């Protein structure tokens, strides 16, 4: 399986880490290299984009995509981890109603400041926050800007529970959002359940359950399960080449001249840089910068 490259859209179950899921896949199919875009906690289930082989060089572009989550809040209890795995550290008898929750969700749409949970992998002076928490150390985590595109209540029938769907940016923590939302509503709350339903083009409809993937024979893993490296990237400037001489030059990391008139849409802007992707038969050969008609590769995938 070492010649494979592309994406797997895994539906991760609960009670396994994202790293644990990767370890099972790598062991089963003998992939040389494998990586994922966006960690899911053991408590969480849902979409886990997995890159195979040199496609791992493209993870940054998936990580920047809009994500969607469905999560259930349990009101009245704050926990040490902001989810049901932690111990209860504070309580409130104030259970917010549908109207007040809905109003507050609308107010929080857009760019907000958010502090990651203390039970997270964020580093504080070189040490993971969750390790400091376990050691009962006092510390603060710096807030950062994240974006909420949309949030809606999808179920509030159960007393003390509310289910919400949210579309958000990279770096967004659902646990932090629930903690802060509860504070805005003068109560306490934590994440009771969490499911990621979408990461860019990775969605429930084109996903495969981790257990189902692991049941597939090594020689049968192929077209249906592995998505081409270009197919799961959204809103990119891609240029298809089939000239063998150019492909060889790209494989050697050399710059090549291309016809810019063949581009059909604006380039993807990543951190202020114009990124161009060269493809062949729906797989990405390289990405880099365009200087006039000269393509300068940054990363080569062949």
C-alpha cells in the first residue's frame, strides 16, 4: 500500500483518539505515512479527514476549511474539562429557555474572542495545557479570534439539554463555546455529546465508518474509499498538465512555465500568498507560487 496517495474520509467513533484511529489504519494497510486534519477528542465522533502518503503535505489546506458540528449541552453543571468526562466543579439551578438561548446564539455570530479549554493541547511556555491542569497548576490561556458563521438550535425537547448545530472556522473549540455561552446566559454548562459532520468537502455522505474500513482486505482498498488528492480541496486554483517533460521537471523541484490563460478562477489565498496547484489525472503533483507565467514549487508530491 506504499504507492497510495489521496484522502480517506473516516467517521471516527467515540472512545478512541484521533491518533488511535490513525494507528489502526496504518497497521492494517501498511501505509508508510499517514496524517489527519483536525483532532477529535475521544468523546467526540464524526468526520476525520485522513491523508495518505505525500498527500499529508496538503493537510494545511483542509485544516483551514469551514467545519460543522452538532453538539448537546447539559445545563446546570460546569466540569473541569468542559465536557462530560471531567468532574463537576460548579453548578447552577438556572436552566435557560429556548428563546434566550436562540437570542444569544445570534448575538455570538461572527468573529469572537475565545480561550481554548484548559484541558487542551495548547502549549503554555512549552507545556501542554492538559498536563498543567492534571498537575493542579494555576495558568491562563491566551484568547484568540475565531469565527462563527451560523448556529441553530436543532433540539431542546429534553429538560436541561439543548442540541445545537454550528458552522465555524479553524481553531474553534466547541467546549469553550459551550462554557462561554453558559456564562452569557448566567448559568453553567458542558458538552454532553459532540459530532463533527463536515470539514470542507469531507461530509457524512462520503464518509466510511472506521470499523467498516478496517474490515476491507488490503488488496481491495481503492477507488471507492480513497479520494484523489485534488477532489477534496475546495476553492483552489488548479492547472492540469500532461507533458511528461514538465512532470519530470516538477518531480525534481524545478520551476516550469505555464499558460495562465487556462486558469478559470481566482487563486486560493493562504496567509497572504497566492497558491497554485499543478495536477495530473486528478492528483496534485505540486503546489507553489506563480510569478508571471513561471510556477515555483513549494512542495512536490511525486
